[in-house]
C-alpha cells in the first residue's frame, strides 16, 4: 500500500509540475505548442477504465485540505498518516460506471457503495484529447473539465473556473491487473495534499 501511494503521489506531482511549467497537454496543430509525449486518446471497447467500480474505504484516504477526514478505527498504516479511515466516499458517491460513448467515455456517479446502487447523482461525457466539456462535479460553478490519456492505464483531468484558472487536478489510474481504480485529486496550490479514492471493479 505504501508503494502504491508513493507511485500515485509521484504521478500526481509530475502532472502538477507539467502544468506549472506551462506545458500544454492538448493535441494541437500549432508546432509552437509544448506538449507532453502523446498517448493515443482513442477509447477502445476493451479499455481498462471501462466498467463498474465501487468505493473501498479500507484503501482510501482524504487529506486534500490538510484536515482529518477519517477515523482511527480500522485504519491502515498509510491511512494513519493521512487522517484515518474514511467512513464513506466523497459526497456519498461510491459507485462509478464508466462506459464507451461515441468517441469518448460516459461517467455515471451513483450514491451508495453497493454494486447494485441505482441513485444516480450525476453523469457527464468527455473525450481524452483535452477538449473542454462542462464539469458537473461543482454544480453552479460553471467549471470546465478537460481529460487526457497520460498512459494506457492513466487518465488526467483538469478543471478550470470561470476565470480560466485551474481549480482541481485529478489522476485516474487502473491497476495492472485491471481490478482497481485509484482516483487522486488535489488543489493546484497544494499538490502535496490530496484525496485518494480507491475503487474495486465489479465482476460482471
């Protein structure tokens, strides 16, 4: 667990540094653009991120604001360093269904942590080539989200507000065996503090 947390912290740090340096993640035609190495943004039918994922409190922690968001009861060693074991998922949304749609992905978030949860909280569509789409995760904020594929097993998400400034950074990563989805999110001003939500894939 320590190793995995360090790996995602490192990946999150690289993403933050790239943005801080003004490196463009978009796929563009302007040769003057500075870009990270391109990874094919196309979504395949067998894309590893596709599936139903449910929240695992035993592997997650919330420390993005530097405050404790968990309990010592039943906490792991890594959770003890980051505020304890969470009592539930962020905003009560503990089930994600990610599916291919057109040339991108649809995300459906459900309240609850059961595989058969049906209380839909919100849904949105995105492509993985940096194109902007309305971001529904901050209702009323008029934010825009952009997604990029950084690696066959990793997706980056950047959210910007009305003023065009970044408000949130996220990485979404699938484990090598395809059974675990780890979502790390942080604020641009404090990339050393982040929430790490871990989801387990529901076998169909």
